[in-house]
């Protein structure tokens, strides 16, 4: 195995270990030493393979976004109406978040240190989720320009994400978990008519 292949193998082992640690302990419980121990490498190897722990979390989050994107894509059938497709997307989103709670929370709670920008590759991982909303949304509101459609898709995503996040955090305004699916469906229906 050449040097680049070894580095990529190490990077993937670190990502898998960090994903396991977040799944088990949450983002707040992620520790570099536990990740490197699970990956079978020295602590310094983490910084050679992925820069730092923050970048490692971004790689885990990208992997989570890819899995979420696949779940959303599988939720929509070609014969669905636009409204049914948006409801199916919302249902799949809530199901994914519920089944992968700690990884889902890491998507929204992780913050890079001040002065560091999110890399373009990670921003694009988020955009593919919005694109899945924009397809059916453009059928419901055909007069929107590209920018308006993007904004409306982000608004719809943020509304659903907010309801799920408040529920998971147990906030007093949060929807009880047993009603999360039905209330998200009601929200989407109210927003898209």
C-alpha cells in the first residue's frame, strides 16, 4: 500500500471510530484519544490524517448527510404528487433523525472555532438535501425564481429541523416524540397547502 493509500485508510478508520464514538456518547463525549485508540493509531496520527478533531467531525457529518440523503431519495416515488413527495421526505427525515439521534444532533450542534470557514465540500453535502426538497416544491410553486426556490426550500427544511430539534432537546415548546411524525406532517401540509 502506498503512502496516499495508507493515509486514506487511516482517515477512514478515524472517521468510522469518531462516528461510533458520537453514536455512543454524543458530540460532547467525543475524545481524540478514544477515537485514535479505536482506530489503532497514535494521537498525532489524527492530526496528520484529518487536520484536527473539528475536521474529523465534519467528515462524520458528511457521512451522516450522505446517509440521510439516500434515505430521503428512497422515500420519494416517481408516481407521487409534489405534496405527497414533500410529506414522504419529511417522514423519512424524522425517521432518520430519530434512529440516528446523536449523529443527527452533531450535524447541527458542531461549530468550527471562530474565524474558520466551513469547507465548500461540506456545504455541498447540505445542498443536496435542499435540492431534494426543491424538486417537488418547484411543482407546487412554479413561479419561483431559482434563488426564491432555494430560499423557500431552506425555509421548509429549517422549519422541520427546528421542530425535530426542539423535540429532541425536550424543550417545553417541543412536540412530544410520540407526536413528532404527525406534527411535522401537519407543519409541512400547512406550509405547502
